[in-house]
C-alpha cells in the first residue's frame, strides 16, 4: 500500500520535505522539477506514514485504499515515473533560506500583487525575524488568480487560500488592498518607504490572435471568459454569446480545458461552487452543446497537463473525443527511444480515449482537434466560423515544428475563445522586456533597478502551477536578502507609520486584513444560505460597507468589554 498524488497537485513540494524517506519526486533541486506536470510518490519506497497528506495544501495526496474509481489511474501515473532508476539521497535536499543579518534596521519590503507568487514570497521573507512585509493589491480582495483564475469546479485547488490566510496572519504581514501602485502611490514612493519593492503582479493580459476577423462579435479571449465566470470586477459586465450550439477554443493548454469544462458542465453542479452569479445565470441559458479545442501542433505537443487531462477524461457526463485523423506523432517523438514521463502519459491517455467505447452520456461534447492553424475568423457582423490551415509535423529547432499541407478546413461556430496564453503588462517606472512580456531580471533581481525584484509570472512568464511559485519566490527572496545583507539597499526614508498615513491620505478606502476577513465571512455566509461555497461580492461600494459595519461592530464590542472590565 502507498499514498498517491492525484489531480489537484500544485507542485509546491511541501510534501517532499515532509516525507521521511524521500519518496516524492521530482524534488525542487532535481533538473526535471520545472518541467514536471505534477509530483509522484514511489509506491515501492512509500512507508504509508501520511506525513505528506498533512503537508499538502490542496488535499492532492490520497492513500491507495481511498482512491475513487476516477482517481485510480493516478496509481499507474505515479508508479510509471519510477520505471527509470535514478540515484537519490536519503532525504530531499533542503534549499536553505538566506538569513537576514541582524544588527541593521529591520528589513521592510513592499510586495505588489497578492496572488500565489506574492504570498509565497511573503512567507519566505517572514521566516526571518523582525521583517515587515506590506502586500499591496489594486483589488479589495486578495489571492489573485486563485480567486479569479482557478476554475470554480476545482475547489480543492482553491483550498490553498487556507495556507495564504495563515501566511497573512503572521507577525510582520500587512495587507494594503484596494490600493493601486501607479495610481494611489507611485513606484518611487513605494521604494522610498521600503528597502525593496517586489513585483508579483502576474500576467494580467492575454496574447492576442492576430488574424482577420479576430475582433468580430462572438470572439473573445479565454482569459477574459475565465475572469468573467470567476467574478473579477473588471469583467463583471462582459457578455459572451452562448446562443450557438458549438464553441471553438484556439489553443489546448489547461486554460482551454478549464473553459471547455465550464461551457459543458451542468450549471446545477456549478451552482454549488463559487462561480459568479452572472456567469451561472448565463450558463443556465446557454445553448452550447459542443466545444472544439484546437491545437496547431500534434498530440505529443498538447499543452494541457496530465493531471488536468486525466480529470477531464473522468467526467461522467461529457462525451470526450479526439479527431480520428489527428492521432499523428512528430518524427522525433515517433523515433525516440524514451519519452519524457509527461509526454508518455499524455499519449497513453489519448490512445485510451481513442479506443474508448462510445457511450451516449448526454448532449454535451468536447472534441480535441490537432494540426490546425487558424488563419481567419469568418462572419459579417458576427462570427460564423474559423478557417484553418491543415499542418504536417516536422522536426523543428529543438521542438516539433509545423508546415502547412495546403489543405484547409473550416469549423462552423458562433463563439470563438482564443486561449493562447497570458501576457505580462508594463508597470510605470519599472523596466519591461516587451518581447518576453516580463520584467527583465536575473533570478528575480530586476536589471538596472536597485531595490526592485520580481517573482512569479512577471519574472518568468506564464508557466507552471500555483506551487511552482514557491521555489520561484525562494530564489528571488534569496537575492533580495543577499542585497540587504551586503548593504546594497537604501533604508526607508520614514518610519512605518508614515507609510500608513501616506497610503490612507491617497486611498481612504484601503482594505486591511480585518477588512478582507469581513468580506470573506460575508461571502461565505451568503453562499451557505443558498447551498453555495461562496457568493462573491462584486460591488465595491457594498464590499466597503460590509467592511465598515464589521469595523464598527468590533469597536462596539471593544467598548463594551472595556466597560465591563
Ligand atoms: P499554455 O499552456 O501556454 O497553452 C497555450 C496554447 O496556445 C498552446 O496550445 C499553444 O500552442 C497555443 N498557441 C500559442 N500561440 C498560438 C497561435 N498563435 N496560434 C494558435 N495556437 C497558439 O497557456 P494557458 O492554457 O493559458 O496556461 C498558462 C499556464 O497556466 C500554464 O502553465 C498552465 O499549466 C497554467 N494553468 C494551470 C491550470 C491547472 O493546473 N489546473 C489551469 C489553468 C492554467 P503551441 O504549443 O503550439 O505554442
């Protein structure tokens, strides 16, 4: 018997360090950690102690005896990772935290953004005594893409907010939510008031598809659709045309899978989640019955990950299929002696899907298509279809390339969602690499900008999973602390109370930790009243009045307590 890593693995590797026998791999110091799509438990070495279960922030690890039927496929996925023998030390190599030199004024750091990369960076900084971390976010609610990106049917993944709440409760941590850097406070003002400013702003835009018809009504970016169903306030008024029978998604990464699932899910099942009320209402009226997910390369280059595709295949009420002429390998994959574990698993899953007996499971279908490059979106005043060039696979420069065969194909549709990746956006006063859409940096230390650091997607581009941000943040914080210890950072020009006064003079509606707790509590209570996990409050004025009411109630309780003691 052993434990098994399942779909919601976030790769933050907490389990790796909890394991007494080093049986979870790849570990963060192993070369394949950055490319692995999940972690794996060696069934031969696991001593079944369960330490990893307690360490995992997203409940991804399950004892073999408790695997559900759809989860049993992960037994083999975990075991297959260990087919190839590798030398391993007795214990995983711990990456030591860089120690802040004492005897200087306490280190004070501003973090811009409050998503996973920000929270892991704050946690890393707060392992050191007396460090002050101020976390700024332009939204009145924290946790970035965990709240506004992770799909509502992935509640296990969203559980990582319990860890983030614990990080935010530590001494030295302060939230300045509803405060926009570049609007309420400038980058220079932030830097003047801290030893260092660490940008953890993610990639808030998307890579647009530059083909004729890309701006026709009925076309939108998948990332906007995600923000809409997750109740991001910037997208609360978006409208998506769900009145057609077929939707086409361009790109086949995990975002494409998320969007396809939400478009084909039973709205009554989504109703129990924290999906935004406006999206739920629209999905209840949706006429979409089929989603076609289109990749320009081959099956071995599918951008979705093994755990997510395994989850999609396990959905009981969706007819999932792959284009019958699309199961084609590129020459390098076809002739390889051994394939990377993730590619091998994906090909296995796709083969199993192709050979699966057809079961009539209802009216909703997801079809995977490959080898199609979109060339135009057609329609007069609304999308009617997408034209594609059919490709053949060739050996490219290190990766499989494509060449058009000369054949074309049109897929009729009334909704096109482009899902070809997120993109970072420049910040006023901070260097920016336009080509890579990141802040130019060396291991998180921003080039030619002393005292400025970056972590997460704005540092390395939009790749990896929630937990990947932990090792990414450790690297950046290591550089920051080295610079502090070497006396390379300028001390803040004023004390911490001056910063607080400055922020409040620019934004009276700043939301602190108590404010966030008040919104969190109200959202959960409203949700519970309707059998939902959470009912997100999108109206800013309403959120602020809840915060004020909670603050008044707290001070009334305090007065009462004082009077009675
Ligand atoms: P992604 O994984 O980078 O996938 C982008 C897709 O767009 C690829 O199929 C890519 O094909 C295609 N593409 C790019 N440019 C194109 C073009 N000009 N024309 C046609 N196709 C094009 O991006 P994503 O899905 O947005 O995901 C971003 C990150 O978030 C990933 O690391 C993902 O794993 C992560 N994420 C994780 C989860 C989860 O764990 N549950 C959920 C959502 C997102 P090529 O490969 O041919 O370039």
